[in-house]
């Protein structure tokens, strides 16, 4: 393994990616589709969904096996540029 990107981040590694948006039908599947384009071996158990207290917003966390900083950057660029994503962490 080699140290790349942020200090303390060694690849490959397990890495959670969270995206938040309005709790509309298909939001979770859209997020999963974006992440899966960059991490094709993703399993269904890697996804966690949480609704806000009022139920208006949804947070989708997808844990991937990150292979490089470039892979993470590509995922965050695509998530951040999508009109339905309010925030990506």
C-alpha cells in the first residue's frame, strides 16, 4: 500500500461517501448509480439511507473500497455537479 492524497489515507481503503438531497423518489438509486460508475464492484450492503427528522431530506452513505485519490475526486465531482445533490461529504 502507498500513501496518497490526504495525510493518513492509504489505498486501497474502505471509504464512506455521503450525499444529501431532498427525499424524493429515486434519490438513493441515483446516488448509488453515480458511485457505482466509479466503483463497479459495489455491493448492496454498502448503502445506508437516513431521512431527516421532518422527512424532507435524505442522506445516502455509500462505503466503497477506494483505490486512489483520483477515483474519490471523480466521484465527488460528479456528485457535486448533480442538480439533486445539495451536499456531498
